[in-house]
């Protein structure tokens, strides 16, 4: 498993979790968090990468946006 492959799988998971047209804003927010985490890992900042994954991505992936209900 490479870093690129791992993040590709996470992006695929976002598409599975939020496939609808109304989910575009949520998908983009999650994709942005993944891009920031990947950039941090590529820059050698493992702490920042992990923090983004835990504090931003993981905390938001299954939370319902009250605006979407």
C-alpha cells in the first residue's frame, strides 16, 4: 500500500458514503481535508497529516450536515 493508493481509497470511500447530487458540498469538504492531509504527509509532516485526518476528516465523514436535512 502506497500513500497515494491509501488516499485514493479514502476518496473512493467518500464517493460511496456521499453519492448523491445534494452531497456535493460535503464531498468537496472531505476531498479538501484529504488533500491537505496528503500534502502534509508528502511534506514529511506526519503529525499534521494525522491531525487533519483525525480532527477534520474522521470527525466529519459520518456527521450529518443539518442544512442537508
